[in-house]
């Protein structure tokens, strides 16, 4: 993506797939999936999540891709150019959604930066999970450290954008994303050899249907949308850079599979260790930062594995934060003709200010709650469980009803004719009904 705002294409299909998957494989999979699965009972949640991904998720991922490529613009402009009327408000909703996500996501990204340093110094390498939990809680409760590391992570994100997001992500994704998968497999192998780890595996893959509630289904749907980057305009923006010779159905299958595989591997990496070290699986957002250092402490050269893991996790987090930043910057470029650099700086400064309550949610502002949730949890819940499904729902209605003839022609041209009836049925009928029913029961 050049500084002159000119539209560009991904250099290759592989680059696009890895970049789109990287927007989810980061903290969405490794940080968020294990603790959300842990608090929702493991196996039943896993099944609900997989059903959401490979029904609504995959259909809506394709819907957003086709909107972006057909219009060749980011969400708000795409909705306006393709149909107009009130539809641009669907794009504005998605921009607001990812803006909220960016504000609290950078807080967690800051934790990753901090744990690289803590791994280098050896401070985070111990098998005493109680000590790790206390150290983590002390760290995130410190307003100075919380805000400083949030600013550092946000600064790195901005620096990468300035250097050239598309070329940077596409080149690095081809090397570092496979490296992250390899390291995850290595850590799974170690985690499964820990005493008591098999209980964590059983917890993760054995469904307890008593855990199946409307609240859990909302969490599963929200995490499916979060892990596939649906509903925030991210895939619409990324789709606007996809060349016409890329087959969207195949790309959708690959992105969905890689993102889901990352989540399942993260669950197998973290939850067995949770049971081996007797950590509460519902411990919350800090679960990965408490259990993984304990695994490293019991591995040969564990400190170096820890450094490598958190460095790769940082890159994965950056691919996500950049993909979250991109729809907002594209919105300012397409709607207000801003240049990329000032648009990026404006978003970064504003999101840091909005992110202050999230960063302080575990310290000075921990006593402040709304609807029983801290600022961090409330921002995460509203964005992931309400706004992202709403964005996905509007994208489904847009494709299934408002612009279906154009979508049908676009996908038929690449040989996707056999799936078109089922695709439209999901977008036009199934998605609105299921999302509406789940929302009704939960809210």
C-alpha cells in the first residue's frame, strides 16, 4: 500500500491467505481462544465454535471478501458505491467496532512486548504458577507499565504501517507464520508430556452439554467472528486488494482452516498445561501469560524458547493489530482523502486515549464496572459479541439481498456456481435468524 493512496494488489494468493489468516492467528487465537474456551467448559464450547466457524463464519468471510473485491474500496465506501442509501452506516459501524478493538487489543499487545523482556532477563521463567500469576497481576495493575507497553506496541504497529503494510506483512508472513505454527507444535508436544496434562486434553475435547447456554453460544459466535476477523471491515479492506485472478472461495476455505487450526492448537498448547499446573481454566485474559512460562521453565534451553515464542507472538499480534488498523485508515483515506501517514497517526493517538481505561482496568480503574464488567471486559464484549456479529449480519443481508445479482455474477465467473444457492440461503436467511435468536436469548 503506497503512500500515495493508490490501490494495490497482494503480490500472491499465498501472501493474501497468510496475511488474512495472520489477522486472526495472532492474539485472537493464542491469547483469546484458550481462556474463552476455558471459562466456557472446554469441549462443548469447542464444538459450538467449530459449528459457528464452518457455517456462518465461512459464509460471512466470503461475503466480506466479495464486497471488498467487487467495490475495490474499504467498507463504508464499498457499501456506498455498491448500493448507497443507508448502507454506508454498516461500514461506519464496522469502523467503530475495529476502533474499539484496536484500543484494548494494543493493551494485550503491550503485555507481549513486556514478556519478551521478561523472558530475556529470566524474570518470567519459573514453574511456580502461583508466582507467575502474582507477577502478572502486579504487572498489569501498574499504570506506568500498562500504559508504557501499550504505547510501545502501538508505536511498533504505526512504524510497520509507515514502512509499508502490504509488502511488510506479505513478506514476513511467509516466513514467520509457519515458524509460529512449528513452535506451537513443539510446545504442544512438551505440554502433553506434563503430569496431569491428559486431563486438560479431556476437558478440551470432551463436551459437557450442561455448559451449553445462550451466553456460551454468544461467546462462541463472537469468538468465531473475532478469530476470522468478520464484522469489522477488516476482510472487506483486505478483499479490496485481491486481484481478479484469485478465486475467493478457495481463499476463504484456506483462511478459515488456518485460523481455526491456530485456535485448536492454542487450546492444546495452553489447556493441558493449565491442568498440569493446577491453574483455573477460567482464569481470564492472563491465562497464556501464566501457563506458557511454566512450560518453558521445564524445557531444555527454555529461556530461549520463551524469547522465541513471545517474539513470534509479537509478530502475530502485529499482523492482527495492523489488520485492525487498516480498515480505519482506509476509511479516512477513502472517505476524507487523507494521506496514509497523517491518517495513521490520527488513529493511533485517538485509540491510545480510548485505550487508557482498558489499560488501567486491572489497576487504578479495577473498581469501576458497567453491567458488571470492567472497561477492558466491556470493550471486548461489546466489540466481539455485539458489534462484530452486527457487522457480519449486515454484510450477509447486503450480499444476500441488496447486491445479490452482482455477487452471483462475480462468483459464477470463477466457477463457484454449485455453491451459490447454499451461500445465498445462509447469507439471506440463516445468518439473520441465528444471530437474532442468539442475541435475543442473551440480551
